C-alpha cells in the first residue's frame, strides 16, 4: 500500500538511540506502535515514554482521535504490532467499540487501552475481552513503558518475529532475489521492520543487492566464542534500507563453512524476539544446518524455474519438508524466470499441482529489468515501480506474513480479530 493512500495524521516520534544498554535490560524489540489519543497531554505522555532507553528500537506514531479514528484508519491501513487507545467511552460502550476495532485489525496486533475510569470491574472486563492491558490516566511515562515491556519482553511473552526462509529448487532460480524483494515489499506494504539474514556465507548477494558493503555481521555472530545475546546481535546488524536490517554474509573464502547442525539456532531464536519479520536467505544446499533451519522456521518459500530439473528438485524438497514438519504449514511455491524465450517450460499451475504445493507467486523472465536492479544494487520496485513482479512480491509478502486472509476477505467485513481481542468472538 502506498503511503499516499493513508489518511493517518502521522506524527513520527524518534526514539533516542542508546549505546549504553545495561546487560540484561529488557530492551523492546523493533515493533511498531500507533497511539490514538483524545488529548494532547496523552500524546505527550506516550512520546515521553518512547524516549525511555528500553524503547530505543520502537517506531511510534501518535494520532489525534481515539477509538473511532483507529477504526477508520485500519479499514484501509495495515495494523502495527501494538495499538494504544485512549478511551473515553463508558464501561458499557467500550467493549462494543473494541469489537468494531477488532473487525479491522490483524490477528497478531495487541491493544492497550488508556482510560480515565479507575474501575476494577471495567479492568477485568477488558482483560477478559482480550485487551492486553488497561492503564488508568493520569499516569507516569514509566508506567506506560512497563506495560509495554511486560507485553513484549516478559518471561514467557510470545516471540514477536515470524521466520520465513527462501530456498531455490536449483541454484540461480532467484531465491535470493525473491527474498530481498519480498522483504522490501513487506517493509513498504505492511510497514513492518524486516531483518534479512544472508545464510549464503561464502557467496551471498544481499550486500550487493542493497548496494551495501556491510560488516560481516553473521560470521561474527556464528563464530563468536562468547555467548551471543540480543544486544550483540543488534550491533552486528547493518541498515540495508528503510525498515530493513541485514545480517550480512562474510562472502570470504578464507575458511570453509561446514557448520554444526544447530549453528544458527540461537541466532534465529534471538532475532525472532527482536524483529517482527525475519527473512532467511538460504543457500541452495542440503547440509545438516540447512535442513535443521528448514525444520524450525515458520514459513518456507521454494523458488523454482519452470523446467524439469527444478521440478524434480522441488518435488524432493517438498516431500522432505512435509516429512520433517508434518504439523507445519506447507511450503509456498514461487515460479520465477518464467517465459524465457525458446525454452520449453512447464506451466506454473502444472508445476505446482505436480509437487502438491500452493502457487503463491509467478514472476516472468525479464533480464533487462532484473539485471539493471542487480547491477545498481537496487530493488525491482526502485528500478520499475509499475513492474508486474512487484505485485507478486507483495502477494508473497502478504501470504508469508499472515496478512493474506485479512486482505482477501476485505478488512471491514472480516471477522479476524487481533490476538488479544480474539476472545471477543467467543463472548459476543
Ligand atoms: N525474474 C527474473 N528475470 C530475470 N533474471 C532474474 C529473475 N529473477 C532473478 N534473476 C537473476 O537471476 C540471477 C540469480 O538470482 P539469485 O537470486 O542470485 O538466485 P539464487 O539465490 O536462487 O541462486 C541473478 O542475476 C538475478 O538478477
Ligand atoms: Mg542465493
């Protein structure tokens, strides 16, 4: 979605970056927060809270208007990780308003209500209805910070990040290209913070594709002798574009990369707690660690060219993955580089049917545009905003980020409720 279609009256609040974070500090992950305030004092209170060092990674926007403004906004805009609502309605009206908000929100979004009534019955009612917290105004910025950290970093808080891996059925099919462009689409379209982890340690292209010469973040993390933690990983990330961070591959052949099966386990686990979308650019290989990563992540995208060798490999991959992760969602298929002149090809539909996989995207062969993007170190949308492939990247982004259903059903009519607010359905 283009920024121009939004009717949000944005006030972006810059968090103050801090280097000095005490060890073990409960630093909030890179979440997006949107606050809807009835009074300017409330907006100021939240803006002050965001200057707390624990909030240094958080992206906050404050908006005028309470719950009605929020409902209006999310009819046509993606929802953030957390919505803060200043509520004026009374104990009877508030649950009804929240129900209407739930109808336009994404399932994973959480809601904190700031209210003016100090009423334990209302508090219990709202919590029972799925609101994550109810904070009584007036309050101190520190209380807001505590409420949010309790939600996202307390022991036992669900990890906020979704892990999505991209693999090619055959080298060169374009899995890295698709991974980076889908990351771009998610950052732009769904406006979530994305981390790209370039697991192709020897030959990865993420740095090149984003025209960066970043430090070898991922190697430093995987070969670290001390125990890695979120603060250390954060230092190893570099910025690839707006809302996109990168854990770059060393791309050096001074050593080999025969890693242990669980070499990346901890890194993936930590990143999942700090970034909402973790995109893993996985090399075309079948090592112990590749297989292990593929068994542990949330979503897998197989990128294949529509020829016989890709078909055979994709089939083997899908069979192996279904056996390794029987309870998980099945992989997505993206057919890339389709329509290469003079090449006999299998139709994408037939390809997907014969490997029993959902066809989430099809992208045509266009060496001029993709070549220009690669040579310039730009994403396809930067080279050609109207290119058809961008729609495919957005569709894959929505599918793997779990946003597809909301979009497909039409947000206003959907009955999909925010994580916390799901309980409403059972009650109402
Ligand atoms: N749809 C496409 N049309 C033309 N060239 C493409 C397309 N998709 C990717 N490419 C090019 O194919 C090459 C291989 O892509 P890459 O993403 O590195 O593959 P993989 O990671 O699967 O090995 C790159 O030069 C890339 O620019
Ligand atoms: Mg690659």
